[in-house]
C-alpha cells in the first residue's frame, strides 16, 4: 500500500495536474481533499487537453476510483459541466467517481459576495478567482453552509436555505448588490442535484476499506502551499488549508498512513492575483514574455518571477516533502543566464519567509544567484543523462537549496515529456 500526497510548493499552478496524470497509472484511488473550483489543473494526454477544476486529475486512468472529499467546496454548475465534458471525451464515470455528501456548495450568493468584498477592498483586494471561495468557506466554519447532505430531505434544505438567503440578501443589498429570488436559486440547485445524485456517496468506507486492503492512494492538493490560510501570505491567500494535513480533515486519511509527499515546483515562480511575489520580474520584457502564463481558471495573466528557493524550501519543510517534481524546465531554455533566489534581505538584514508578514515580504530584496542557461530544445529528452550539463547543474542547485531530492523533471505539458532522476 502506498498513500502519496501531491502538492504545489508555490502559489499554485505548479503543474499538479500533469504530475497526477503521470502518477495515476500506478494507483487505485485518486482524491481531491481541499480547495474548490478556484483550482484549474491542466492535463494533456491521449484523450486531449483538459483544464479541470473539481474532478481529480487521475480520472483518466480507467482503473482508478476518483473521489472528491468533503474538504472540497464546489459550484455545482461547474461540476455538472465538467462531468459532461469528461463523459463526452469518452471518460466513463459511472461507478468509479464519488463525491462526498459532506462537501459544501458554492451558492450564487457566495459568488456575488466574493465580488462585492473584493470591490469594497479596492486596491487592497486579494485578487480572488471570484468563484465564491472565501464566502463559502466562511459559511462552512460559521455553521451557515449548504451541503449535498441537505438535499436528501427537502424540508431540511428549505429550512436551511431560506434562512441563508434572507441573511445574504440583506448583506448583498447593503453592499450595493441585488437580492436573489429564493425559488429560482432552489430550482436551479435541485436541477444540479438530480444530475449529480448518482455520484454522491459517503466516501469514508471506501477510503478506509481501500487503506485496509492495501490499495494505492494518490491525494491531489489544490491551490499551492503559499496560498494556505495559515502559512501562506495572508491576507493574499485562499480560504482553506492547502497543506498535507488537510488530507486528514478533507478525506479521512489518518496522517500516519501518508508515506510520501511529492512537492511540485515550477522551475520559476508564477502567481495570479494580489500579494507579494519577491522574485517578480519588472524590468526585463523578454523574461516577462517568456515566463508569463494564462491562468487555467480565470484567463488572467500570471505574474512571473525567478525560482524562489526561500518559499519553496519553507513549503517543503512545512509539508514534509519527500521528493520534488520539478516542472517547466523546458521554458528556461530561452535564457542565456537564469537567476535563482537564494534568500531575502529586508532593510539590509537577512530574513526568512516565516519571520515576516505579507506586507514586509512585499518589501524584501531577493538575493539572486546567476547560473548559465543551456539555450537548446530539451522537450524531447527522455533520459536524465541526456540533458545539457547546464540544465543538470540548474537541477542540482535547486535541489541543494531546497534540501530535498528532485525525483522528476518535467519538460513539457504532455504526459510523456518527463525524465526520472
Ligand atoms: P496546476 O494547477 O498545478 O495543475 O497547474 P496548471 O495546469 O494551472 O498550470 C501549469 C501549466 O503548465 C499548464 O498549462 C500545464 O499544461 C503546463 N505544464 C505542466 N508541466 C509542464 C512542463 O514541464 N513544461 C511546460 N512547458 N508546460 C508544463
Ligand atoms: P491551482 O489548484 C493559482 C489564488 C487566486 C487569488 C487567491 C484567492 O490551479 O494551483 P480564491 O478564489 O481562492 O479566494 O483566490 O488564491 N488561487 C490560485 N492561484 N492556482 C490556484 O489553484 C489557485 N487557487 C486560488 O488567484 O490570488
Ligand atoms: Mg492551476
């Protein structure tokens, strides 16, 4: 039996979807345990290119059972669309895809409130995905959430939802928004429930039974470690725990059963939305054009910076990362020289990520080491030994700074664009 957690060690979009799709072949179960449809995981394989937000990325292995744990929040409109898209692509979900009835639903008022809060904060906005993530998690922990469970008895749903909509309508109107119609929201969500119902099932017996039977589990994080509510760059974070520990609350897997934690790290750094990005590049148009990406969920442009070993090492430490899966090394082929951040200085003194808050982090000066580039196409390399010397040196430097072995290097979006180390 093996229980492997795959998590991002930066601010999201490290390439978790690709890594999960690669690993899935050897696993019996794949499960999402945190976050919601703020996530966008890209998978490029024989079925095509997918940007999936809720269904676990390992679903493409027909032998795997895919689970969305109770720690995940979901917008049913996104879920239904995703299920239909996957089925249209030939992915069979019946009898092998399950959603915990404990999972909380993003309601239309959560999306609306997300936008109203962001607008009220103006220049200090978080830069959320506007998917309603903050408001739905706030409702979850303040006992105001709506779960799939509530749909099993319509009298329970009506009682709970009507109270919520009375409260939310008052808040939305006070903040300059519009009240929503109860019957319209109720009917819309009952429609989703009918479509999703075949997949809703308590997952604990499946998880516990699988663990007891020695099955292999792949646990998929969303959002990235530096967006964790507690250890991320608060208040520029997401609204749930993204760390390895969330797998226990979000899925029911005891911590001691987890035997490997794979940290996905992009060979440089990107961030979508607000908040500090210490290695962000402002003065090099060429580097910005090469490293910027388009976000999988919102279509926004991802901000770009050099590899930041200070935050990534912290993420590795706080999660107990056992091996690094380094992605997008091929993108760095465009440079004569590459910079790597080895630490920070604040007002002339050395500081660590955990010593300072997000506002101080916004003022640090990254200490940058320059290493030679390799300036050749490495996307077709399939044997680590065949990488150019400078590319191998880059991986060595990353590994030394992170103090964790690099086990895989990804050289393109496709499943096979990978070398094992
Ligand atoms: P996730 O949220 O962590 O799953 O990452 P995203 O899918 O949001 O963003 C990662 C992007 O990088 C996607 O467009 C992937 O297809 C792409 N990608 C992943 N690994 C590699 C790689 O090694 N090289 C290149 N060029 N692209 C990659
Ligand atoms: P994946 O799983 C990148 C960011 C948002 C914003 C902040 C709060 O694809 O790596 P939220 O909507 O969660 O309230 O927004 O968190 N964010 C992500 N950035 N990748 C993600 O997921 C993200 N999930 C949330 O951009 O800055
Ligand atoms: Mg993403």
